[in-house]
């Protein structure tokens, strides 16, 4: 681990990347601690036996589509394959049914998870040194990591007291005045990582309007969209998009499991009204993917394809128990926080409508040193929000992941964390005297 850390430090010099290594190290150092740090899906719902049993279903489908026999289809599955993928039509159908995102197979590029889709989009959209991606501050570390690796600057978008559209318009104008070209906006509209927030319908419409005006492509990360606790979630930006601004990214990491490493990018029919530009973008993304990873594992695609065929192109029923689990955990977390803190203690939190994360504000700074102290003395690990910050801000915030814990662990973990918080508040009051 120390070696990995030294390598990443030397290569990127990015404290954001360092955050992930520190977190892993703290996790290893305190294996008995209750951890609200990592946002992994719950392992309770990993049904490998069922998923693997569906491979022959996809194999038969492949044989039918290609007019071959099943043995040939099996051999083809074990070979190198199309860069763009072999489950595009199944994925396109599922995105329409489950997420309300209209896709046609030719516009779907199958990738090794959402992470690869994101990295490829950034590289294809921002090839010039002046090109910049705008991201809400704080944001998902995978985005900043992918941008860092490609040498692409990330411009932080701070909303403090502003609507998304006002902040975005000002940022686009500011960047243009500096001679930079804002080419992409990275957004997690639904239950984002790290804040656990959801964009209103008004915000979504306004983002599309501003992005169309400035010709900024929206890279919409739909990783958590299947995990809404509310039946009336607003439509995806991709669904509302009339101008051809949105590239929608999805993944099977949370609906099935992260080790499946299958996700996708859906390119709009036309990029700001230009059909040729959209096709060129698709070719560019595929070329980069081809040289990067050749193709997404066909065996893993066969598992996703088999499950989709068996589930009749919708994963809603399959993820329902997991969704219920995440909702129960959200409820347990909010309940534990409400009973641990009184309203005059300066501790506040949001109420996530879906996903895996909750953001909590503290009356004092909480960084790496505090995370270590909390883990060592109180046996509970929480994630400083500074790890997700693009500019060192967010110093008094933490992210609590509630996805991969039991309700008992949540209750006990918050009891421990609140004892730590109370101790810090008392200490600060004593120091101030
Ligand atoms: C917002 C967001 N996007 C993308 C990813 C990575 O997804 P994948 O496993 O599909 O690469 C994650 C992982 O936690 C995430 O939180």
C-alpha cells in the first residue's frame, strides 16, 4: 500500500488521490472500527450463483443474433471482441425502461464501469490544453482523478447561496475571460457522491439551457439513479435534453456488483444539433477505448446480458431488496443522528432521497488528523469532505456512507462518533477560555 501511495504521489502529486490511500490505510489499521467511509454496495445482495447461471441465456441470444450455433457463440465470448461492446441493444432497452433514458444501440458504448466511460468522455471532449471540465465542488474523486491523469483542469463550481444556473453562467464567463474553454460539465444529478443531494427539476432545466448556450457538453453520471427512495424522482438530464448536450453514463457496479466492471456511455443523437459531431465523438471515444483496454470483458458483458434477458430488460425488481436496505439504513442513520445531537450543538445534516451518502456539518474543522484520532480513540471512521474538495474548502464537513452497514452498526457508530464530537466541542470551549 505504501508503494502504491508513493507511486501515485510521485505521478500526480494530488492530495485528492492521497485521500483514498489514507482512507485505505486507516481502514487496515483499525479493522474493528465501524466505517462510514467507503461507499460500497451491500454485499448481502451479491447473487453470483444466479448471475453466472444466466451466461448460457446470453450465449443462446448471441448465437441467434449472429446466426451461429451455441458452441461457436461460446468460443466468440472467450475471444477479443468489438470495442463498442456486445450487449448494446440490451443495455439501451434497460436504460429506457428503468431510467427513462432513450438510447439506441449505435449510440451506446459499453465500458469497463462508469469510471472508464467518464475518463474517455473527458479525454474526447477536452483534447486542447485550454479545455476545462467544470464540476460541482465538492465532487466525486474518480472524476478529479480521471481529469488529473489526462492533464485536464477541473474548474470548481461553488453554489454557496447561488442557483446552479447562475453559478454555472458566471463560471463559464469567468473561464472564457481567462482564455480557457469550458467544454464539459460533470454532474451527478441523482443522490450524488459525496453530498447525497438531488437536483431539482428547475436546476436540471436551467443547466441544460446554460450548457446549450455555451456549448458545454453535460457528462451526466447516473450511477445512483436506480436507488431513489422516492417514486417521483425528477427525470434524468438526458431525458430532458432537447439540444443534444448530454452524454449519459451508467453502470452495473451498484445494481449487480462492482467487480462486474461493466458500464456505458450514451452519446446524444446530435451534439448541439450537429449529427456529424456526435458521430465523430462516438468514433473518438471508441478509438481511445480500443487503444486503452481493447474491449470490455465479453464474459462480464455476458453476465450482464444474461441477467438483463432473464429479468426482461428491467433491473427494478432485482434491486428492490437492496433499495429497501439502503432506505432502511438512511432512516436508521437519520434517527441515530437526531437522537445523538440536539439542535443547539451546531451539528446538522441533509436528508438523502436516495443513494448511499449523507453530508454532515460540524462546528469545528475535521480533516485527516481528526479522522485518524476518531478511528484510534473512538473506533469509528468517517470521511472528511475535504477529500472531495476541489479547492481545500469543505473543512467542517464529513461524508457518511450508509450503504454497507447494518442498522445496528449505524446506531453504534453514531453513538461513538457523537461522543467524539462532544469531546471536541468541549475541548474547543476549554481552549477558548
Ligand atoms: C459517482 C460515481 N461515479 C462512478 C463510480 C464508479 O463506478 P464504476 O464502478 O462503474 O466504475 C462511482 C463509484 O463509487 C461513483 O460514486
